[in-house]
C-alpha cells in the first residue's frame, strides 16, 4: 500500500493516520474484530485483505487458524459460538442483546473500514502475499474464486 499511495502522498499520509487510529479501537473483543473484518473482506473477495487478515488473526492475535479458515463458510461450520455467528450474520438487533452501544459502534465501524480497505486494494490490483491462497467466498450467487489481482 505504501508504494501505491506514494503516488499521492497526501492520501497516503491521511490513510496511514486513519489506520493507526483504527488500531487503537479496543472496546470490542479482538477475536470478534478479526472475524468481522474477514467476513467483510470475503464479501468483496479482496485477495490482499483476506491474506493479511488471515496472517494477522492467526499470528498476531492467536485466533485458531481453523476458525479463520471457516469464516467464509461459517453457516456450515461448527467452530463458531452463537455470539460469533451473530457478528457474521450482521444481526444488529440480536447483537444489541450481547454488545454495549460502544462495542456495536466499533463493530459497525470495523466492517465499514474493511469495506474501504478491500475496495481500495482490489481497485489498485493489490494481490495476496501467500498467507492464504484461496478466496473461499461463500456469498450466495458467487462461486469460490482463486485469489488474483482485481480486473484480471
């Protein structure tokens, strides 16, 4: 991202500051954050976001790899708690029963941030770095696709 944003330093600096601030969000459980981020990246099928999200969740946040791999097909997996399923299903009304308003705002913002990241990365053609080699997209009406640069 740094090499690409180097073409417009003002955008690059602003985006870097924004991402540093996102890293400071910590009201919501880290595991729920990772699952929500990967679910959002899966909907867009951003190769870079899925790849980096997988690495960050498993290496930096100690989230079990089988849970992260199952995030794309969560409806058919038994590794998720009811709580995590609510996050994956985006059921805000039911999430309010389990999350504080601050946690719900953070969760919503994280999904929006990942949507931004995924769309920027896909549009700029950023590709996976080898941490995860498939976009096992389970979005209805969209078949699983190999990770590849956007537009190719």
